[in-house]
C-alpha cells in the first residue's frame, strides 16, 4: 500500500514537472501584467511603459502596466509577492520597494529577498547634488568645508521624509561628517523651488528634474551620486571623484517575479529585457529620462538587491527615519 502511494505521489510530481516545463516552453501564451507601485505619468510609470512596449513586441504577447500606488510602492510589492509564480504577474521594482522600505516602514507584508525572483536590473537614475548659485561653494570640497564651518546652519531639501533624496542627504551627512538640516517637502517641485530661491541651500534630485534649472543657471550642480558619470550630464563629476570615495545613492529600477517562478521563464524574461534595452529607440527614451541603462543577469540583480538592503538600513537607522 505504501509503495503504491509512494509511486502515485512520484507520478503526480513527475506530471507536475512535465506540465511546468511545457508551460515554461510556451511562455508567454497570454498577456503579462507588470505592476508599478507609483501613479501614471510618473518616472517609474513612464520607464515601465517604454520597456513593456518593447517586451510585448519581442515576446508576442501584451505586457500590460497595472498602477498600484501607495505606501511608497509597498502595495504593489505585496500584490506581486502573493501572486501566482507563473510569470504572468511581474513587478517593476525600484530601490524603495526592494531595498529601503524594509527599514523605513514599521511593517511590510513581503520580504524583498525571499518573496521575489529577480529578472534584471534595468537602469539607474543619478541624483545630482545641486546648490543655490549664490552659495559660496563651487565644488563638493568647498561645500563640505562650508558646512563644517557652519554646523547646523545649512539646509538640504528633499521630496519627502524617507524619499531617495532624503536618504541621499543623510548618507552625505554621514560620509562627509557634517551637520546639515533636513527640510522635507511634499514632492520634488516645491523643494527645488525653495533651493532656487535660497530658502534652502542644497538638494539631491534626479537628473531629469534639474536639467532645465542647471541649463538656466538657476541651480549649480556639484556632483552626481552614481559611481560612473551619467550620460545626461557627462561633465559633472561623481561624488566619488569629487572627494567622497565609494559614495553611491541612485534611484534604480528592475524587473522581478514572484519567488518560485520557473527558472526557464526567468531566463526568457531576462533575455528579452536585455534585448529590449539594446533597442536604439528604447535607449534614447530612457536616456532622456536620465536613466543609465544597466542590464544584468538574475543572479547579479539578486546580489545587488541583497547589498542595497543593509547599506540603506544603516542610513535609515542613523537618520531615525520611520514610516507607518
């Protein structure tokens, strides 16, 4: 009896394996939903639509963007973490959902490492350290010296408490050993306005959001937060080159699937994503958003996510930032 049951179980498992393999071989055979944790027309949404349009062409099925904004992207993360592991529900993840939120929020209903199968990093958006042009600091070294000579007297604006711009400023405080005051705003636009008028002295902001102000000389760029110079502002040094070794605070985006998604499906999506990012039209559109394309393997993306979580956990702890 036990032998027969064992044989039956083995047979069922073998059948499941055959069906899974067949399913992976036919993938995708119906539309794929790509969940975005932010509102339509925002940077994450625009990026997702550029990439998914090309994936639809390459894989022969619609890749449909589903916006699920709220809780810094956590709502979208929860939707995908608890979806079926069949490759038909994906997440356009970013540094908030897959790295910083784990430390920022008191409770999230998913584990950014255990609950997702990474597909590929898509790209990074450099943050630019910009200052009011009237500030007597024309280099990063001069800004640090000015802050050290005036502890607690210089402000850095951000697009919100716990946002990437805030945490970049906190990392800057720690790495440069300076005392500057955080001033949070409800979005990047009002924060930048107060830096331009001189209410605040500096801000970390995405390249695309400050390019026009830099060109109009309303803001002075001092450094970019990527380890390599960004294509959108190639003449601006990195924070590393300007005197803070290893400093990196980027906004990054990448595709993940629910954990347990068959390896063959992950590999299909990885190959298609890499091919999509090589397309000249896709490259041009992403570069216009200030995105430096950085495709990689699933294992490389997994390692990147794992490295980002403790890095930002230390910054969040030092800042005292907490969100409900």
